[in-house]
C-alpha cells in the first residue's frame, strides 16, 4: 500500500519500504513506503497549497465530505475491521468496536463543522463603551500535523483528523509505523468522499526521519500528538522555536479505587475489561494500578483471579478470543522484563506472568507491590494488573495524586457521596464512577493533567483547539449620525 501525497498514492523517493506484519502470526500483511525528508518536503508543499483550498471551503461542504466518508466507512465496516485485526492484533470484536467508534466520530465531526460559532460581547457592560459592538469569529489554524499511535490507530485518527478538517484545516498525518494500513484506507475514503487535493497528506515511516521537519517547519501551525511523555517533551522543545500550538494526549499510571462498599464483581470485571483484555492493555487510559480497600481485598482477589483465568488468549480473528498479542516482540519483551523485575523485588504473581511465543503475554495479576517496582513506577503497556491495598479513602487519594501523571481514573462505590468525594479530589483529567477509566465517548472532553497531556479532545474541544478566535470591535461613534439616530 502506498502513502498519500497531494491526492495521489505514491512510493517514497527513497524507494525504501517497510514490512507490516501480523502480530499474531508474523505473516506479512503488506508493505508501505519508508518516507524520507524529501517526501516530507513534498507533503509540506502539498499541504500548504491545500491549506488555502480548505480555508476557502464553506462549512456545509466540509460537513458533506465528512458525512459521506462516514457512510463509506459504515459500508466497509467489516473489511476495515478485518484489516485492522490483521495488522494490529486486537481481537476482531475489539476491532469492530473501534471501527464503529471511528465511523461515529466522522459523523459527529460532520455536524460540528456547521457549529463553528463565535460569540457576542456586551460592550455596554463597561461604562463609556456603550457605543461599541464586539463579536468573535473562528478561523482554521491552517496546516495541522497529526501524529497517530499504534494502539487504536483508526479511532485516534478519527479523534484528530476529521476535527481538523471540520475546522477548515489541511492536515499532514504521521502514521504509526507498526500498523498504518487501516488509516491509509481512511485517507483513501476521504479522497473518495470529495476532499480536495492537498487537504490531507499521509506519511509512512519512522519518527526519527520525519518528525523534526514536520514539527519545525514555520508554516505548520499546530501539532497534535498522542503517544508517550518522552516523545512529547522532544516535540514540545522543537515546537517552541516557532511558538507552535501543541496538543498532547499522553499516558500515565491510571488508577482504579475500589471502596469498601463497591460492587466487587463489577469492579473485578472492569479490571479485566479496562486493563487485561482491551487492546491487550496497550491503552493510554487503561487501568494501570488497582487500589482496593483492605477490608474487601480477599473477595476482590478471588473474583479477579477467577475472571482472569477465564480469559481466552488466542487467534484475534476468532470471535471466541478475548486477548490477542502485543504489537511487537519488543513490546512483549518489555512487559516481561517489568513483570519479572517486580517479582524479583518481592511482588507476588497470582496468575499469569509468562510470555507466550513472540508477541503474546498472559493476563497477569500482581500483589504485594510498591512504588519502587516497575509495575507501579512505570506505565506498563500490557495486560498486567498490580493490586495495592489501602486503609482509608484519604490514603488512596494520596497514592493517586503522588504520581506525576494524571490522565484518567475510576472509582467503584455504591455510595454516591463517597464516589464523588474521591472523584473530585483526584488530580486527573477524567474520572469514571463504577466503570473502567478507559471509557472515552467522543462528546466528553478527554485529556490529561500534569505530565499526562496538554489540551482536550472531544467533538467540540478538538474543533475549538484546531481553530483560532478573532475579536472584531465596531466603534459606532465614527458614524456622524450616531447620536441623532440614537435619540
């Protein structure tokens, strides 16, 4: 499959390619170009031309394109789901869910394109300014760079790119090098839906060869990145030279607090869903640590271990499979090293703890852990659930807030007062009550606190952040007949 530049699918000028392999089997799925700096320049030139076309395109036309793209995605839902499963490794059920979310985001952004509203400002609120009228209008940023990760490539593409297009921007997308194929198909669908040449460029390749020029180019107005904290810091430094707007959706060590009055079975099921099976734990907002009131620790562990043992690991294309592989052998090796080091430091493994083949890792539950261990200290990107006990609600909140990260969290309680007390005191971007923190509907602001991100993504927030506001003030005193007309 080729990459997309100026409305055409092309190879790299370097003639180099990258192999995209099935994480479950190692089989070749397809090849894509390995872009170089010359390809970046081609994409930038096309994007700058596209910027002017997108800026002039009326909102109803942008809306129509996104709606048509949503219709095409719906018509090809199963085909796209199968491709995503083969290149990414998530189970086919999870891939179908991701494509459903992707289609819905395109549809929602098609409506938001028609709602880029400004505001009116009551100038008579200030004495002496009664003769003035003020209002604001919103304009597209211009050329936006979107950097999409591997874990939910289609859905995270859809959280960024349709929003940028809805706001009237042209976009350049750096695709995940591990699994770019489904997202390339989405680019093709946008072209089919009528997006003009230059409206979207899609580059395949490695960040070290593409990132610097994309980020530092003076005509790039904004960079939207989903990924790791280390990479975000590097991007921020590069973007600072031109005071470029950035939006970062990063990771963290997201906590679930299980209070004494929680529904234990529901809480255990949320760990399985929000940590061990969905995306094989490779989710930025997955549950990374579970804090359990010591008074219910025993029944909670029994429920969690039983549910974990029932997880079916296997072929992700099978509807019966609950847990697929990690994205690469290197990813599985990192998870295994973090688990084994934690065990060597005193953690107790209740279930799992083994690498299977090249890319699979058993769903794992660890007990007797502390903050010196990798399983709590680091963001383990895999199906590993470390359990921590606490004596009082205040202690649990303190443990959560001691982290330098704060993306999502969740709390389980049957007492609404206790649940909201915890939710209001946690230093995070979002809290889910009685559900896993990995829950992310498109119409709810999503983003991190502290080192977990800058800015918010949602149907409304993304369009707002990918546009800028101009204030217009009209001084009516310049009209010679103003006073007479007023009288």
